[in-house]
């Protein structure tokens, strides 16, 4: 079907508007505070549960933060991550065999605990009792204390346990996403109780007019 030059111009304008809208929407998504911060050890879980969970939460229209997907070249690592943790509503800590070898993982966990964020643990191929820091002298004593305190708190927080040799990735991701949704609803309800909306009361008087 042949379209007139005027129709072609209108079509191009519509496509241009749609493209601009998509770009603006994507920028807003990146600049708005995240709902969920995903704390994980990349070499253990980046290609499995961490990425799968990120995609699932995005599919549910939430705003998760995952370093490799939420950061861009030029971002300052600690600044970007610390801001995301401070602004997030919920944290997910994916514990794995080499988790405690990472300063970044332990720093993120400690910051979430210090800020009193609700943290949902996922123990992937590791038991809570196996979460220990190997003090090789490279980490200041003050930081070691921070990290140990955060790990102890995580150990006694109810979470999900997953064995990658026996379990199904889809099951643990679905379960974690459901817990996140329930937790966000609970936080919203708590916020409503702390700041109740006082309904407008009609006194029966109307403004006097001249």
C-alpha cells in the first residue's frame, strides 16, 4: 500500500516519539532507587542464581540492583554500590563457597545489616555454619569485626537453602521472588501504620461568602 509523503512524515514522527519515550523510561528506571539489592559472589553465582533472580524481579516490574547489570563504565564502584544499598528496600544475600573471600561481598552485607535493611539469605552450596572469615592480615581488625557481626546476624536469619547439584534453579528463583514480593508488601503496610493517612473531616461548615 502506497503512503503519501505526509503519512510517511507522521509515521516517522510517531516512531521517533516512541524511541525517545523508551530511552527516557529506561533512564528513569536506572536513576530511581532500587527495590532489591542482590549481594553475591560473582565467580560462584553470576551466571546462575544471581542473574536469573535479577531477570525474574525485572519481569515482575521491580527494580533490582545487580552490579554487572546496573552499573556502567565510569561508575565509581563503592559510591554506586553504597548508594544502591542505602536506597534499597530489601537485600538478598546469596552465600556461596567463596563468598567470604570477597571484601566487597562482606562490605555490602555489613552495610545492609548496619542500615537495618531486611536481608533474605540464600545459602547456595554452603551451610550457615560454614560462613567464616579467613583472617590473613589483609583486612583491618575493625573491618573483620564488622564482617563477623554481619555474618553472625545472617546465620541466624531464616533463608533459603539450595544445592545446585540436586535442586532446580527455577524453584529457588521463584521462591526468592515470592519472598521479596511478600516482604515489600509488609514494608508498605508498616509504612502506612507509621504514617497513617488522616481522612478529611467534614465539619458541616461552609466558607462564608459575601
